[in-house]
C-alpha cells in the first residue's frame, strides 16, 4: 500500500494536468480555437527541444538498442493484428479498424511518457523510451496508415499510403530532434550558453503544456462527438480496443521481453521495465489528428483515447507499483 501511494505521488500531477486542460476546454476558459495553437507549440517547439536534450545526454548505445527495438516492434505488430481482428465487421471497415489498431498500439509516449518515466525511473529511462517512440512513429504508424487504405486499394493503393506516411515521418520535428540529439551525443558535442538556455526553457515547458493540451484535445473531441456522421457509438466499438491498449499491450510486452531475456537477448531490467510502462500508457492523442486526415471515425478514436487516459491513472500507477523495484 505504501509503495502504491509513493507511485501516486509521482503520477498524480501528470494526470491532474490532463484534467486541468479538460476542464479548461469544457468550461470554455480555453477557446476551442486555441487548442491547435497549443498543439503547434508542443509539437514544433517544446517537445522537440525536450527530446533533443534527452537524445544529446543519452549514450548512443542506448538509442540503438536492437533488443529493445525488435522486442517492442514485435509486440506492436501483434497488437495491431489483434486490434484489427477484433474491430473488423460489417460497419467498421479497414479505415476505421486500422486507425483503431494504431490507437491501441501507439502509446502517448511523446506528450506524457518521456517526462513521466524520467520522473519515475531517472534519466536512464530516456534511452529505451526514445527507441519506442521511433518504432511507433516510423513503423507502426506507417503500417496502420497503409492498412487504412485497403478499402480504396483500387484508387490509391497501400503503397502510396506508405510513402505518404514515411514522408510525414520525415516532416515530423520529433524524429529530427532525436536524430540531431543522438548525433551530438555520438560526437560529444554540446550547445553553447545562450542556445542551450533557450532549448532548456522550451524543453522545460514541454511536459506541462503537453499534458494540459491532451486534456483540452479530449474535451474538444467529446464536445464535438454529436457531429459524428457514423451513427450512435456503441460500447463494443471502443471498449475492447481500450482494454487491449491498457491491459493486453503491457502484459504482451512483459511476456515477450521476459522470454527474450531468458533466451539471451541483451535487455536489462531497466529497459524491460521502461518498455512495459510505455505500453501501459494511454493512447496517443495525435492519432485523433490522423483519423481526421484520413476520414476515419474520429468519434470512436477520441472515445478510446478518453477512456484509456481516464483509466490509466489507476492501471498505469498499478503497473509502476508492480514493476518498480
């Protein structure tokens, strides 16, 4: 019980900031029109600076950890397959099923996971966490976007979707921030005074603004849910995917990683813990933006994100209490 309370003392402020953003948007203290601006600040300024700092201060060997990358990738592919299999039916076709699979496999690692895991486990947790971000941004996202195009394979084809997804990755400032940080770590370089201070100020703003923005985005999605053109949303449309995200994903990562260690994979205890806790995070809020872009049922995606974010306060904290030595 004492261990759980210690964990809650760390996790509570993070989820409290999400709640603050949610209430601010619901009460119109934050105009809905301002939310894209907050998203832009986090995505293009604050979060890249934070990831750059972590990448530059993390040994390159940790950022190129093949054991972590392959283990986490295998689990992500299995979760995508499971979520698609659970979702596909007469009403939910490939577009909605694939974006639902992405929201099941893609945790909110950038906006929430990096600062939360570093607060819980220390600076050493940044390396494995960044590896999982790269897997989800480059491979999991590209795969799910390609699958989402199968409904219109004759018009555009999955190959075109994959190329567009990869082009989107190349335009993603987070990937570039991690890469430049890793390069500076490899070369033992550092920013000079004023530039380092500027990056530090922006990086320090990433966590609170990102968490606040998550709550605001969830509130906006819920407030606009009545505009969905797909008819009433049923619990069976979103609850199974939410449970896959919060329960099946972390348990799968724990099982696969434990087997990999037993078979001789060079995965240390910290990296295993980080991978499981990353998988236990709620769904990434940016998948909602992809759902809008590709014409998927964004009401369903937003509901999955809302449910996983709400329940993760307990499920994630429980996972930390179970795993943390």
